[in-house]
């Protein structure tokens, strides 16, 4: 991903170029992790709907995303089956867990709500960047096309969570906190080992 495209997503640190090469070593591992990422995305959207049911536009916006993310889970399962690979066990997502460690624990419920929306936007932005790398860097032409579809979808989800944040909060406040999150994410990635068996 070029620096211009990273700027569009807001990301401050590009993925290590070695990552795509490492993913190709075990497609079963990366597809398994991808499947669980889609499952967790659907579950998180359901949780947000349950917790913030009074926010009508959020409920309406996220309801179809639940269906879409679960459809993505099934697509990855189908890809595993097509390749005669198995869905492995779910692994801990160190990246996402590290992000949630920086979520505001004190302060107002509104601040915590904003953080949840921006964390989701950040996860979707990083997923979009990773899927683009897979769509361009894998030797397997079929998988490149497979991941291009996911890249486009994640870009839309990133935008949706940013737009929801601006719907419920002052834009200056949103962008200030977003810049803080981008810096947090940069520091998290700098300290993480490059692994080819993880989407994040």
C-alpha cells in the first residue's frame, strides 16, 4: 500500500513487507485466523447494537454489517473447504487485545462509546490494508481476487465507523481522539512480532 493510500486510511505505520511472504507459507493458518476475525467482527457489531440500542442510526447501520460479516465468515470457510484445508482453533488476537487495553476505562460513558467506535474503525482500516497486501502480493491468482473483495468491504466499514462517530460527537473531538488512536496503534505494531499466521 502506498503512502498516499495509507494516508487515506489514516494509518501511521505500513505493514512489514515480509508479512505477505510469511502468510503464503501456511494458507490454512491465515485463512483460519481470517475466518475468526470475521466471526468476531459480527459478534462485536451485535454487542454494540445491544449496548447502544438507543442510538437508532447505529442500530440501522450495523444490522446489515452483522449479516455481511457472517457471510464473510462463510466465504472463508468455503475457501478452506475448496482447498481441502481445515478450520483450526481460534487464537488470541494480540493486536485487538492491545488496542482494547488503551480504551478509556474512566470518564464518561460517551467517551467510552466514542472509543469503541474508533477502535472498530481502526481494526477495519488495518484489515483493509492487510487485505490489499494479500490481493497484490500472493502468488495464487484466485486468492488475490478473493482478498480484493474483502479489501473493498473493509474500506467501507472503516468509513462507516468514522461516520457514525461524527454523527454522535463533535467532529473536532472525534478527529483529536482518532489521531491519538492512530499513534497508539503505531506503537502497538512497532512492538509486535511479524507473524504470517495472523491477519493482524
